[in-house]
């Protein structure tokens, strides 16, 4: 299920709108979120990293 939600955005940008430089990275949040010491904004309000 990794990359499932972002695949819709990839499809629209790449196939429907013809953007050439579009990538969908399979690791996405699962990989980034498991790293130690990387910035992650939490809570109801938008944060800055």
C-alpha cells in the first residue's frame, strides 16, 4: 500500500497533464518516518521543519 495515494497524483501529473519530470518514490513516508532525528511536524497547526 506504500505509494498508493501518491500514485493518483503521479497519474494526473504525468499522464493527464503531460509533466515530464514526475516521480513516485515507493518508500515515501514509511521510510522517512522510520528515520531517527528527522523533522516531523505534529499537531493540529501546521509546523515548520
